[in-house]
């Protein structure tokens, strides 16, 4: 079955969580669900002890993946219930703490949003925009998809940018990619990935645009990392091609666009320091939508 082939190939990418997310979400499953956690080397055996299904254990970072898998296979219902409940337990605690620290906290949230930033990032579960930047609720309008793409036919992305620029009047638009991106890796793989083909083709197009530079990089990981960066830069360019951005910048001097890349190895953001003004100027030779 095509879809199962696609899932297998995604699970085998270097970004296991991309494969995992899609594997769990697929509605085309024909057999009983098996929850499998990202693991390329560990496997369960008869000597693995299934851990007690206490809610904290499911999220203990030190628990081995084989323990997770052994537990999930033997007690899936309990696992699902507890991983669901844990979110609500945390939420109640978070709400109480916020209110205790500031009695007006939720009153202020109700009043509306006035974010400084629009964040366009990858859907990868390891990059929570607010946590890695210290932003609070209300600080960033967020849009995420596989490989942080900005496509002009994507009504979702176009609506987000238009709303953020024209109504929320954000001052910064950040396109944030990350090294080890499974979407970028999949696009580097010469394979039919079914329904993902049109989405990933946007990244293949980035490769084609920068083929000379990328082909000159002999080390595969270095080439992969550079494609991640070039993909971010091209998506910044796509943001700059939108009418809303161009008109707002001509009128107000904002927002400006930034290209960043997050690294799992050190948890740091790298600013690609794109020359936004130069980029916009170059783009407007062909894509000028300011009616000027
Ligand atoms: Zn990614």
C-alpha cells in the first residue's frame, strides 16, 4: 500500500518525530494501531520490564525507548488516557500559577492580542517557539508547517501573513528552520512520497535554484545543513513577495523579515542575517505589488 510505504520512508528519516506524527495521525490505517516511538537501535525483548503506568513515568526523559514501547504495546488504552490527562493536569496548574502571580493575567489576555512577531516555523515537535525565545502568550502569532514553507498557493499561510501584517501589525516576521529537518531531508531523497510530493517539491525547487552551491559541498551533512539555511532564505523571499508585506513596509517601515535556524545540538538560534532591505529591493524589480 502506497501510504504505508510513505510512512515507512518517513519514519526512516533523520527526523523521527516527523515520521511519528504522521504515522499516528494517518486515517488510512487498516490494521490495529501500534504506537511506536522513535527508535532506530533499541528494541523490546522478553527481558524488558513494562513500567508502571504512572502519569509521570510516561514523560520521564530518562526512561528508555524500549520501556516506552513495551508499555505502549501492553497497555495502550491506559497510556492514551494518562497522556491525555497529563495535559489537563498541567494546564490547571499553569492557570492557577499565572493567576496567583498576576490576578489580571487572564483579564488582560481576554482584552485581545498585540503581538510583535509573526513566527513561521517547522511543525517539528522539538521547537516550541515561545519556550526557546522567552516569549509569552500574546507576544507571537504563530504559523507552523512541515519545513516552514511559505507557498503562494497555500491559503493558510497567505491568510496568516495577511492577518498578521494588516490587522495585527506585527513588527517582525521570523522564518525559523532547523538543522536536522525531516522535511528537508525527505526532499533530498529521490523517492516518490505520494501525497507529500507537491509539498516537498517546494524544497526541491530551492535545491534547483542553488544547485551549483549545494553540489559543490561534498560532505552530505554540510550540504543538508546548507539546504536548510537556503530554504529559510527562500521562504523569507516568499514572504517579501506578498502584497501585504510590501505595502506595509512602504507605508510604515515594518515589518522586517528575519531568517533564523535552530540547532538541536546546542539549543541555539542562528540568525542568518539576511539583508532584508536588499532582498525586498531585488524582489520588487519583478514582484512589486505596491502600486507605486
Ligand atoms: Zn522540520
